[in-house]
C-alpha cells in the first residue's frame, strides 16, 4: 500500500505539472503581446510544452498500472478513489497556473526579450538565465496574486458561450484517459477497446479546443500587437479562459463515472 501511495503521489505530481503548464499557455500570449514578440513567445513556450508532454508520457503507464495492482474484490471502488484524487490534482495544477499568472507574465516577458537579443539561441538564453545576476532579477519578478491584477475585468464582459464551451472541453480532456481506463473494469471483455478509445476522446477534445477556443485568443493577441485592440481585453479573455479551465476540472469529477459508462456502452459497436 505504501508503494501504491508513493506511485499515486508521483502520478498526481505529473498531472499537476501538465495542467499548470497548459493553463499558463494563456499567459504565454499575454507575455508575447506585452513585448510585441508573439512568435518568439510561442517558440520559448514550446520548451515548457515539451516538459508537459514528457510528464504526460511518464504518467500514462503509471496511471494504467493502478488498475493492474487494484485488489480484485474491490477494484471498482479502489480505482475510482485513486482516479478522483488524480482529477483533483488536475484542479490543483490549474489553480497553481492561475496563481502563477502575474509572476509568469513578468519573468516570461523578460525571457522573450533576452531570447530576441540572443537571436533565438535557447542554449545562450539558458546560459545567461542561470547566472546569479539573472536569478536575482527573476526573484524580484515574483509577485503574489492580488485583486489589483483583476482591475478592469468584469464578469459581465465574459462571453458566456465561450466560457461554457471551454468548461466542457476541459472536463472531457481531463477525464478522457481516466474514464477509458475505468471503463475497462466495467467491461473487461472489451478492455483493450475501451483503453484505446481514450485517444479518440482526447483527440476530439483537442480538435474542439483548436477550432473554438485558440483562434479567439490568438486574434485578441494579434490585435494588441497590431494596436487594433487593448491589452486589457486580452487579459480579460485570458483570465476568463483560465477560470473556465479550473471549473472544467471540477466538472470532470461529475462526468468521470458517467463518461466511463458511456465509453463502456459505446465500445460494443466497435466490435
């Protein structure tokens, strides 16, 4: 049980990192628009995305192993408890990303400028960034979240439709793999089919995100750079999307079991 608890903590840490980085993707546009270097911001943020992808690759087999090591007499209850903890880690990771917003924007904006000065050399940027002088500068950029960062942002300005769409997409993305794995316990005769269905679910969620969400935020960032829109509008949209993402991870707790049952039912048509 101690080994299992340690494994669960490792998986939860990976998921926390993944969701924190994905939440900060909205702040990446804020930083790029702030210094008028959107392309450089995207290039630099891709390094963080690689860390997120690596964490995702490492946690997936570990998450699946929780089913293999579950006690047979109470496998459903045991796995549900473990997976709900992991969904909770997704919420904590998203909340961490929101709390890091002001610090991240300040540090990342500075890093983008230095990347431009180094003509796009990531190794040179890291060499400069990890010197004592620049570490001290980075510490000065650390900011605790406060209500002052929400000045000018009003909930009545939030497009409700976009907010709700992001909640649903985030919820589906959060439980895609977990519900599919849990479904393999509901219909063990179709276990492989249900597990492989997770790729389809997350793929659909990613497509919806690309089609409905990303273009809206990207246009706002471009408008700021081209002086056709305000930085406040982009900030408002970013805070809105981060908040809807947090709510989506909470809604995922409600959809986890229904999602697993739906996957279990749907896979019968794939045979």
